[in-house]
């Protein structure tokens, strides 16, 4: 049976950072809805053109568009054993659609690690985030600096700041998270699949909590 892990938490909580480690450790695909949108924007596909302004503002892309994109991605062969989902679902309608599609794929949501971080830390994390333009590895100028400034440790690629990581846009994203996404915490709690992690800890310590929660899946 394929295994699906859903990382949930506010923007900047560390979902992408932890999803990368987790997907490598468990040999699962890393499916990030934000990365999928940004890749479409970079290639200027129809989808990319449709969502570019939305991401720039920090608003949410409409559910139907997002659900169709993630469904296509989860049908790819590299997701046959399952996936670590990062940034999806973000609304109750997306969560319902996910349950339905995973049922069709013969699986279910096995665990939802919730990375809990205070709003103050989020702003500091996002405004200091630097991402590799080539391989997507995420760094932080203070909490996880690259060995050589401006260059990716993994591939030597150039690091860039995301256009939606300025303070004003960050505030809009956090407010969207609170109104649209945070209800999912209770939804997954009721479903008995949630594991809350203390996201204020260092990256390595959050990883330890995460792997311990995953080890308990049965
Ligand atoms: P973050 O690092 O803040 O968690 P992401 O990279 O996950 O950000 O998402 C970046 C942007 O992409 C969001 O602000 C939103 O515009 C769009 N997006 C990503 N995932 C979704 C989703 N599941 N539903 C709607 N919009 C999404
Ligand atoms: P998300 O995908 O939830 O938006 P990221 O994984 O991109 O979050 O992390 C946001 C920023 O915070 C990045 O610059 C990352 O290096 C940094 N970061 C991630 N986890 C931690 C942590 N536990 N402590 C300090 N900084 C962190
Ligand atoms: Zn790189």
C-alpha cells in the first residue's frame, strides 16, 4: 500500500526543509504544490501564466486548479510508493479531494506531522530564506547559511530570494493560513493521524521529532 505523509504548518514553518529529508529517508517522492506552481511560472505554461499574479500577492490559488495539478503529479510513476506532501492540502476542500484521490490510488493519509511555529519566528525565517535556483535546496542567512555566500552547497547553483518573501506578502500569507488552512489541524486531529512537532527547535531537532513520529506509523 502506498504511504502518504502530509506536512502541515504555517508558511516558513520548515515544511520544505523537513520534507526533503523525510522523502530521502523514506524513499518517497517530495510533492510540493508551491514548487509545482513556481516551475510552471518559470516555464510560462498556461497554468504558470494563470497563477503568477496570485503567488506574487501571497493569495491562494483556486481549489480546482490546485487539486487538478496535484492529482496529475501523484499519478506519476515516481509516486507509486507514495509521497511526502508539502503545502497541499491548504483548504478543507483540498483535504476532502485528497482523501478521495488517495482512495482511488489504494492509499490514505497515513500521518500528518504539524510543525507548530510562532508568528514572530515565521517572519524572521521567511525574510531570511534563500533558495537554490537550480535544485531548490533551501537555506537561511542566519539559521542554515550556505558554506559559500550566494552559492548552493549541493550543486553550486545561484541562491535567490523568493519574490513573495517580503514582509508585506508574508503577512498576507500568514493571514490566509490562519483563515483557510488552520482548520485542517482539527480535521486531521479528529481523523487520528496528527502528530504535533515543536517547530521552534533547531532544524535537526525537528527532524528527530518527525522521524520518531513516522516510526510509530503502523
Ligand atoms: P510556503 O513556503 O509559504 O509554505 P509554498 O511554496 O508552499 O509556500 O507556496 C507558495 C504559494 O503558492 C502560496 O502562497 C500560494 O499562492 C500557492 N500555493 C501553494 N500551495 C497551494 C495550495 N495547496 N493551494 C493554494 N495555493 C497554493
Ligand atoms: P516552509 O516550506 O514551511 O515555508 P522552509 O522549509 O522553506 O519552510 O523554511 C523557511 C526558512 O526557515 C528557510 O530559510 C529555512 O532554512 C529556515 N528554517 C527551517 N526550519 C528551521 C528551524 N527549525 N529553525 C530555524 N530556521 C529554520
Ligand atoms: Zn542547488
